[in-house]
């Protein structure tokens, strides 16, 4: 899967339709087991697409945003402690993706480590090139020094560099220190091969041992190689400034054979380093791997335990590939993984944090928006749904919650939030509640409802204007008669005297939501790969009039089949442009499109979201052969039959091969194309209208067959 913008949106396979929805802010998320409370810690109005987070020894939370901003949250507000500016590419799944704090931060090493996509060739940060042979951005791991309560941009020390972000997705990007004091790094396969094998399931970059792609890496805090790394002897080389010579093995490699190891996490209950990696699948499986030094985890030969590829470096099938400890299937595989397609954050439950029946390994799925739990030990056979509405989880970790610990997670829901799930003790009192409606003209009757009623509890309501109420029921109503912004609160007292935590909801009286609209491009517009797309929007508000550009923010989402990929975010502007992407692979050309999302936020914090689909110009391409029509072609590593039209996008480059074939015991080989082009394979840039390309063949005898080596 690659950056992580999730939108609850309708999917239209062929229509460009604009629709709107109202967002009621500050409603606490619900649906966790009895005894737990789920609440928003860092609200949406403070964040934009949070990708990861960690804590400083002071307790302050550091939050990475995809757009290259690193924020610190002190419990009440955020501040920017590092801005990468034009150094970062943040289109598609690129951006500021991972963070770690040095374990000796307070004893001589005040360092923070980040993983980000470096804008190496100074391109437009929200529209960096894809599949460029010369100006592609790269991923890097850098160390910065904490000074004067922030990170000094000039202190950057690059530890790993030139990890190609060839297609813009499958960057991975997680960082973490193990109990051995070493820095571990997850790297994806780049989406498409930077050389020749293709995209998606055909991409064999993770099998190339002389690159860092598709690997889990392990380095010292200063970037040097630990002496006990598995590949340090003869036939190995450093890859910290890019790939080594073909045939050698990167010394940074801890394990290999991963597609997009998006998140990794260490077991805090283990005596040594015990590492789980969540590796995002292609079309069939999601997997969790227990990563051991020097091992091969199978991609692109396998997707989970399923065979994905049996050609190139997968032929013959490599020996000793390690099975995942847990895997689940995409789509309608049945409960609890219905419509789950992309594994994301994971976290072990620390000892004595949750009850024993919730003491396993937690993981999220970006597409179905749920958090699951399996046992932290073999046989890993049972699974339960721990939270059924967290939205698009991007990162999970346990962190401080007073004297206890709680599960925190970042989500792109509502534009981006950090949430917390805590256990309230034996009483099982959950104070989370909703306010409906949460805004409107006075007088406004608002119904407050506890999301998890507790039998026998007493409910203490405060409506934010000095009025309080005590009830024995889980809901109550109150009518506000004066304009203003009110923070309603609730806590519970159980029958045994236990007191719950306090939850809040904001009610805005006299406020109306703004009205946003996308004015460009037209809903009927079609795009071509590589085209510059101009986007414009506007918004007005009954109280403020026309909203300024700073009140508008944008997302561009790439829909692929039944799930989505983030493409870019663009905050505080009423207009911008970006370069239209190519489909992820040839199969994706038939079921992918873009979606524009504009969010307008007024001074009272009310939002209005409008979305619009943006379809590619889909073109039918047909490959024919003469003198007979029985040839089989290969397009971008996918088999295509003669005279069977397939869908491409205008501007999408197709690598077309016309192989030797046999028909009725007669051998045929390629001579030329009907336009007299003799290249085989040849690159075809998809035109604007349906086109047929005909390969001219000649008969020959088998003695003339030569089998050249075509793989790297």
C-alpha cells in the first residue's frame, strides 16, 4: 500500500459525480470492547495526514505529516519542530513517513531519525516524477540534532540515501530501535522495478540483493554496519549511498523478500529483539512476518504462502523462504476480514497493560478501517476485532497515559487524527458520547448519548454553559438558547464507586457549516498520464462570507479496485496543479481513477467536504498478428492474446513483446510491426483513441531458435 489518505467515499466505476457531506467535528470514536475507552487525543484541526508518531523522553509526542512537517504535541496544542520544505516529495505514497528517537537521547545523543522521500532533483514537491530514468526522487534516512526545543534543519546527517522511489508507492518507511540499540528500517520494492522486470507482481526488485529495496535494514545509530549483521563477509558491500555492484549483497540487509513492509514493531515483552513486520500484499493476501536475521520472506515469488511468480529469479523456486506467521485474504474472504485489503500499523500489548484476554498483537487494516488482535505467540490461530471503526490506521504504538500505558494510533479519518484506546479497569466504565446535532441555530435541542451504556452507572453531564445534570440513563437532551461554542463533558460513577475518565464533545450554536465547491477541473474532464491537471475551488460561509485560501485544504486519492491509495495532500490553497499518474500496473488500468477532495473549514471549526471523481481517458488497445491471428503477446509482463482488446490510459507507456509461438506444429517468429517498426520489444505510448498494433510474423524451423538471456 503504499501514503495514507483514506476517505469514506462512494466509488463510481465510470461516472464523474460530485457530491458533498457535512463533517461534525470532535465526535469521539467508539466501538471498542467493554471496559475500554477510545478517544481523540490530537484532533483533526491540528493535523494533516499524520503518518507516524513517537515520544520524546519529556512525554511530548512527535508526529510526522506526509507533507514534510514534523509536529510536537504537548497535550493541548501542536507546534512545528521541523519543516523539510522543498526537500521532500509528498505526492502519491511519498513524504515524511517514519520517525524514531535515539534511545540515549538524554545521555549524549539528542538525535531524532526520520525516513522521507528526498526531492533530489528539485521537482515540484506535490508532483515529483514517476518512473523517470534520470530525475526520480529517492528515499533516505537522516539523523537530526534536537536543539533549542526543536530539530536543527542544518544538522541533517544522511545515514542511508538514494533508495529509489521509482513509482511513488511501496516506499515502506518505518524506523525503530531494537533492544540491542540498533536502528531497524523497512524499505518497500518501489512499486515498479527501476530496471526491467515490471510493476506490481512482476516487480522483482526485492530479490536483488545488491539494492536496499524490499528489505528490512539494520544499522548502528551513526549509520555504520553492526558487526553481527548477517551479510558482512566476502561478496558483500555497503549500500548506504545507493546500490552496490550486481552480484554482491548489501551489508545493511537484516532480512529480504518484502513487498511493502509498511510497519514493523518490536515485542516489549521479549528478552531480546523480537520483530514483527506487516507486509502489504498485492491482490490476494496480507501477511505478518516474524523477522529473523538473514531470512528470505518470499516476495515476489510468493504473496504470503501463495505462489505469485515462477519466472526469473523465482525459477526454480528459491529454497528456505519463510512463511508468514499470519495471513488473511482480500475482499469478501468472510468475517472478520470482509473488505480488508491492506495491513498497516501493528503493536504488541505490553505486559500488565490490558486484561489477559487482550494481551496479544494488534494490527490495523487501512481499507476496511478496523483493528484486529491475534495471539502474540504461536499458533496465532484465533483473531478478534478489537475496534471496528478506527478508519484508515497508518501507525500504532503503545505510549504513556498517566501512570499507565494505552494504545495510540494515527488515522487519516476526518483529515487526520491521533486517537487513544485505554483500559478503564474492572468497572468497565466508558465515558465516550456523541452530541447530535453538534451545530445549528439557536434554540437548538441536542441529544447526548453515551456510546457504551453501563448498567447501574450514574451519568454526570455538564453542558458547557454552567448547566449540569445527573442521570441514571445513558442519554439526555438539552436545548441551547444562546449563540456560542460549548464544550459538553461526561463522566460516570459505577455502582462500586469507581469513576470513569472524562469525555468531551463540542457544540456550536449560531454557527453554520461553510459551503465548498470544486470549480476546476470539470466533472466530465478526462486526464492522460503525465498531464498537468489544474485544480481550483472556493467556499463561502453565512457568517464569514467568502473563505480565504487558508481555509481550504485538498486531497487527491487514487482509487484502485475496491481500495484507495493516497496520491497527495495540498493544504491552505484555493488552487494548485499536479501531474496525472500512471496506473499501478496494466490490470489496474481498467479499475482505477482519481478522486479530488476539498475541505473548507470556517472560523468556528465546522467543515464542509466536497469530492469529485476524475477519470482517466481509457483507451482500448488491440494487438493483432499476421498472417494468422494466434500469437500471444506480453505487455508490461502481462500475457495478452491477439485480437483481445485490453484497457490502457492515454499516455501510459506499454512495453510490448511479440514472442515466438507455435501454431499447428508450425513455428512463427516476429519480423516487424505493420508500421515498419522492427523493435521487439517496443515501447508504445497509448494514444487518445482505440488503436490496433499488428505484428508481422514469418514461419521458420526450430533449428533457428535461439533463447537469449533477457533478465538482469
